[in-house]
């Protein structure tokens, strides 16, 4: 339809190569809404007569309810398909007026931003549900002791709840990033035209308002050329996937036969074709793999936009499939992880057993010795290191099994004059539960602290839930208003037409 300068029609193979019609299905509805807003605005500024507005809006509304009448043949994209369908239905004289003051270049980015805006809300909702499920688990497990790891070696004693809260904190940062990014996404590029605006006094604020945007992207070059906010959005999603992939990895390790700290429910586990005993964490592994895909998408996106000159270039079309893919993958992953978190069995006994026998208690005892007897921490560290050495030599027995004699020898070796019996009692008395309940520093696994934190985090998640729902309402209210205005033209009710 657009071909004036190039002669004849586009070669069929070239059309296939050029066309984005497949990827555009995702933005069909947004492109229609954008067209409705544009036409209404043209009417309001006196550039389109009532009968013209009515004819175009009626056709667009018909298209909205009967997408099968969309003529996609020979169309390079959804913008062309919609315009040519309108022209086909009501003729060039009126239908051909729809595109005045507009270009595909402001349409492309308009559609993307409208979709991303909705997707952010959908993903935030999924994130909220995951956060709530995690907090539920955290609430149930403040006294569930477990070893914490560094270098995947037992480090200190902690609790399952404290571990889960670490992910809640991290995911809440992901949420915060996505939440603020929405503010930058929610600005309308419509009316920027091809690159340099229009001689028509387009009411950009009006179209922005009709489509539920909070403001407009001011500069017409910036509006049509920049994709930074989309990259920002994509990197926020990639960050979520990075968080999820770490959590996934923890769950995979902990559900292994050797750890058996948790058990993934049967419903979310796979089996093996050959080894009958197998219960594999395939969904978690896939999630880990999908994190890789999303990172790949982000890399593709940044590579596509790198060094494109200002003003629309067709390279930008290639962003679309990655934008859609990154959103659907992240959302699906959040949902899958929520199912898994909700149905995980926490094997408290196994975690306690591992903690009871863990040399990770050494750290608490070293701190206790240095605080209680005024010994330098370095000396206390040495004492505990030597005691662990002895315990390991004795068939890896737990520290509490060491004799008073063992303790005496080590104290002597380090030149420490504290009474061996006292130290021996301190060692025997150090249980995993005492270890976490005597942790005082802020953010530690102390059960009371974690309990308070869980409450606070619940409130924060709830606040996000309210804010997201307010955002969704404000978009859908705008769409309802738009639809009411359209109906005044396309339906029988013409009473309120301005
Ligand atoms: N289908 C294209 C896209 O999705 C829109 C074409 C925009 N304009 C142009 N001058 N070729 O990006």
C-alpha cells in the first residue's frame, strides 16, 4: 500500500523477510486503540468531520470485535494491515485520512510501550504471588535451623526462614526496579510522527490521556529513536531471572539425595526413562536454562540497538520478538517457581541433624570465647581451628564429643589460660538453636528478628499489591473512557458527540 516511489510490488521473498506481521499479533489490540485515540483527537481539533470520524471509528471497532476481517495480505506489518483494511472497508476518500499526522514510527514504539506497560503489571502480580508464598514459608520456619554455606561448605548456622527472607529482599529490589521503570515506560510517543513532528497542531496530551499515559515523550526524535526504557525493562526482567536461577540452584542442591533438606513435590518432578528410582528436578533445571535464554535476549536487544543512527531504522523491528519472549518467559518462570515453593516439603529433621553435627558451630563458639573471656578473636579462631582438627581426626565427630582433655591441650598450645572445663562446657552447650537465638546483629537469623522482618515484608508486599492494582485500574479506566467515546460514534448513541 505504501509503494509510491518504488515501482511495482515488493518481491514475495522480500515481503516475507521484511514483514513483522507475525510478531505484531501481540500488539494488534494496542495498535487499534492507538488509532482510535488518534482519530478522536483529529476530530477534536477539527481536522476530521463527524461522518468521517464515525466511519473510521466504526470500522476500527468492527475490527476490534472481528479481528478475522483484518486484511494481512501483502502487509508489511500490523499498521499497514489495519489502515488498508479500513480503506478497503470504507474507501480511500475517508479511510485514507486516518493516518494524517502519524507515522508507523511513532506507532511502533507506541504499541511496544503499551504492551510493556501491561506486561509489567502482569509480571509484578506474579512476583507478588511468589513473594507471598515465600513469606508464608518464612513464617512457618523461623526456628528451622540449617547450615548456611559459603563456597558450598558449611559456614554458619542459620534458619530456613532467614534464607527464604534473603530471596524476598532480593526479589523486592527486583520489584522496586520494575516498579519505577514503569514510570518511564508510561509516556506516550504518539504524535512524534516519522521523526520531526507535524505541521498539524496535534493534541499529544489528549491522545496520551485517552490511552492512559501519564505524560508524553517530548522530543520527536527521542520518541521515535530511543529504546533505552525497553532495554531497562528487559534488564530488570533479566535480573529477576538471575535471582530465580540462584534460588533454583539452591533448591536443586538441597533436594539432592545427599542433602535431602527439602523435597520437591512429585507433581513438579520428572522421572527417568531408564532409572526407575529417579525423581528429577527438571522444572527447576529448565528454569535455570530459561534464565540463560533471557540473558541471551537482553544481549540480542542491546546488540540490535547499538550504533543505530537517530531516527527509525528497520533494525528496531527485530527487538519485538525478544521483548515478547523475555516477558512471557519471566512470567512463566515466576509462576512455576511459585508452585514449587508452595509445595516444597521442608525436612526440618534433616536440617537439624546436619546443623547439630556441623563444625559451623565453631564460629559461634569462637565469638563466645572472645566475648566471654576477653580472648582475642584471632586466638579464639585458632583454638576452634585446632579443636576441629582434632575432631576430624577422631572420625569426624561433632565438637561436643571432644573431651575436656582435648580442650585443655589445645588451650595450652595456644597459650590461653582460660579454664578448660569452662570452655568444654561452652562447647557442649552450643546448640544450633542457641546459636541462632544468640545472634544479635541486625539482619541475622535470630528468630525474633526474622519474625519481625517477615511481618514488615508482608506489609511491603501488600503495599505493592495495592499500587499495582491502582495502576491497572488507571489504564483500564482510560480504555473504558476511550471505548465510551468510540461508542458514541460507532454505536447508536450519538447524544454526547462533541
Ligand atoms: N514493522 C515495522 C516495525 O515493527 C514498522 C515500520 C516502521 N517504519 C518504517 N519506516 N519502515 O518496526
